[in-house]
C-alpha cells in the first residue's frame, strides 16, 4: 500500500512527512460480503460491496468499531485492506479508504481511493448516458478538481493558457490527454455540466500513470497544511 502511494507524485516528494502504521485485526472469517449475491461474511468490520447499489463500491458502516480498534494508536488517515479478489474500493473524505487487497488492480485503486479520503478529490469519470444532476449546475462543487463554472476562478482558471476555449475540445493526441490543461466536459459521474482539468487523470481512470497537475496541487497543499 505504502509503495503504491509513494510511487505517485506528490506523495513521493513528501514521503518523509508520512508515518505508516500497520494494524492487524483478526476476523472470524475471511472475505467481504456481497449483498446482491446474498453472501454475508462475518469480519472485523463487516465490509461489503454493493454500497449505493454499485457492484464495486466497498465500504463499512462500523465506524465506531473501526476507531475502537485504533484507539491506542496515533492516526489521522485510515486505509482498510479487505481480503477479497473482487474488484472494488471506496474512499470517504476524512474518514477512510477501503480497498480490495487481493485484486490485480489493487495498487491503482488504493491510490485513487486515497485521493478521495485524503485529498477530498472528486471522481472525474462519468457515464455517457448520465444527465441527472449529481452536482447541481448552479452551484460550484466544493471539490477542487471539478467545476460547474459557477465559481471557476476558485479552481484552476489561473493555470490556463491564454485564449483557450471553454469548454475545451478533446484531443486525440496521446500525450495531450495527460498534459494539456483545459476545461473538459464530463466529471462527477455526469457527462454534461461538470468539467475537469485534464482529459485523463488518476481520479478518472486506472490506466492513468499519475494524478493530474490540478490534483497534485490539491494534495500538495494538504500535505503542507498537515506538516507545516
């Protein structure tokens, strides 16, 4: 887990500002509950998939129990590793990251979910047929990596080159999709009315090699806030 995080900027630049403590909590059984399959596994935190009816959304409701397990350990941010090879995870800002430890995509998933729980970053992916307003388009989202353009000056507007089109047309150049900053439509689960800074980012797809510049700035500012 630590190796996955510290392989990504800006965590790797600030590695010496983190202390990682591993806590082993025994469970009666091994695995994760899958309610849709009527599969219930009794574990220390009773973690389960199908949160909000999403097959891959992995969470626990036992927060009091979680913090009781950690009561005598100094901690600020929590990553929970679940013994399952099913794909999934979850990250809740200032609460916890929970990830499937035995899946082949474990490393990119835990980094993405820590972007939620530590960085307060929004999901930048969206669904082509999703027009329902998960983010009301007359309100600026509080997350720093997406915008509805209501208060864009509080986001990454100062990083844009002059005369760039808003919204910014997507590019088919592979280099551009990771490096060309703009205002690309689609984010926060909806394909219309919400915008992101780069075509691809760790907060959008598992294949992205890094957090985008905007997300890196957000995380860097938080690390500085905590450690200085």
